[in-house]
C-alpha cells in the first residue's frame, strides 16, 4: 500500500511539473535517501574520457545510477610520475581538464547530459597534495610541507613519491584551494566532491570549504574517511564504510561470521545517528587495483556481498565494471580499459540484470532507504554461524534478508517475532512463508518483501 501511494505521489509531481522523468528532484533529501553512487574510472572506462562516459549515460541511467563520481579529471604531473601515464591523484593544475579525457566543452556536455537524466556529477578532489610540476610548487613553495633541510617533501608515512604534500597551516593555500573548488561549481555546475584522503586535511578547512561551496549550490560531499565523525558534523554528507569493507572481505573467506556482523551493525547504528550515513561498497579503484578483484576476495559470495551492500543502512556504490562482471585488476598507472558490452547488448548480461534488480530493491522499498529514512536493522539470527539474517521495517514496509555464506546448504533457526508470515520473494516474485526454521542452498540468498 505504501509503495502504491509513493508511486501516485511521484506521478502527480511529474504531471504538475511537466517533467518526463519520474523520481525525486536531483540532489533533494528524498533523492539522497534512495541514491546509488557509481565510481567512474575515467582512464579505464572503455576508450576513456568524457565523451565515452556521456555515451554510456543512457545505460547507467537504466541501471539506476543517481550520482556519478568521476575520478580526478585534471592534468597529471610528469615530474616524478609513476608508470607511463601517472596517477590521476597527482594533479598538475586544478583549473584544467586532462586533455587525455577530452576538452572543457566535452566535460560541460557530460555534466549537462547527466543533469538532463536527473543525475548528480561529483568530482574527485585531491586537496592533500599536488603533482611536482603543479605551478604552486614554484610560485608558492610556502604552501608545502618541508623537511628539516627546507625541501618540499611527499606526504609523510606514504610511498607517494609522485606528489608533494601541502601544508594547510597556510591560509593563502586554503583560500586558493577553495577558489579552485568553487570554479568547477560555478563554471561547470558540478554537484559536489569526493574528498581524497579527507582525514589528512584539517577538518577546519573542510568546514570552511563546504560552507563556501554551499553558498554557491547545495553540493553533495563525500569524504574518503571512515573514522573521523567530526568530518560529518558540518562539512560532509557521508563517508566511507571502511570497517564494513573489512567485514565483507572476512565474509568472503569466510573467517568472520554472524556474530561479527551483529557487532558491526550495532557499532554502525551507534555512530551514525541524526541522518548521518556511510557509503557502502564491495569494490572501488583502491580495492580493485591494489588488493584483488571481487571474485578473488569473495569467491562464490560476490552476489551475496553485493546484495548486503544494498540492504544494510547506507548509500551503495558500484565501481566501474562491477555491473558487467569485471574479473581482473585494472592497472593504475597505465591504460587498461574495461570492456563493456556493445550498445545493442546493453542491459542483457547477467550482472547488469542483477545490479539493476539491486537498485530496484533499494529504491522500491522505503525500509532500505538511507539519509534519515529507512528502517533500523534487526538481527534475526543470533548463532555464530556463516548465516546472516536480518530485517528492516519503515512505515509499513518490511524487508527480510537471509544469506548463506557457506559452500553447502544450511538450515538455521531464526528469531522472527513479528516478522513471521507470508512475503514475496523479491527476485522470483513467488509467495514465501517465513518460518522459524529456514534452509538456504550453498552461497545463496533470499530477499523477502511485504
């Protein structure tokens, strides 16, 4: 009943505004409550570049993507470069686009086309350091961290020798960095930023930058950080679920079990209150390039963990290629393109169908929404087994998720209480009775809705 009312309201809004595209207004609170992020690895996205991404926007919209996070779009430093093409996180100029990806007009068209499809575009912003031939190095050397001999140094405690560490004690640097961020919002209408290594830059800077940016536009801010809750107080909308990523990797083995899941969910619920939330992911450019593929990390549980990322509290992320079953580690400093289906085959692969179903599951069930909406997670299985069972409820909508992480069939006892009864299997659409004892095949899941 709730979903029918919601659909009617959306239809009415569409008719009143004359807008052909259904869904909440881009960037609104309701939009963020249902949003799915897609990380675009620009270098490896097919042929690579802005035009390639623009061409794929219809496919990504059909998949259900709401927010496009573009890895750094700027020119890459040549001095001390790693590999042939260098790291996208070694920025040579904050006010230019990398010509390898296209022109400013190509980028402008990408943003326009995304907005026409009710999608946000956020830029990966590298505030912590620059490339060595960034003009700031010679023009403003006092903006950088220096060693005891007075030489500019790379970020302490890292092997990032291709970048120079910035010193945010310098107020002129802070002003220049904020001005550069404002430039992309004002001139190209971008919708926000993903802040690289946000925890390495003072929170006072981020508060100031976010405040200034919000004076221009209601931007969306994502912090690459999973522990400093102060970042979410003012500057950022969401951060990384790094601790949950470790949990997922443990499930893939499996050496972590349902008790670890209960602990993690309780910890998350205590930390993320008053509408604060995490970005949930099983993959991204760091995990894929520097750790392993999802198939190497999760084995036969890839779909189980993808499902988990869409059903626990938080905003889910899809990394470039996940939706087509990317099964290799992408080179980070070289060209190593993802092979996407031909246009006539868009949406037909098993993985694309699966991810589209996950997005539909998230958006059609208010119990799974986030950003101040959605239901709290209730654990339905207390035993220390490799069997996850939980429910989420919100305004009359119930979703129950059962996951068997083991390579053999499992039968487990559940503590159902009010959750017992008849449901619809979200994937098969069959009517299923949820009983105190349930059996799942090896490495499988069951999602029930009512």
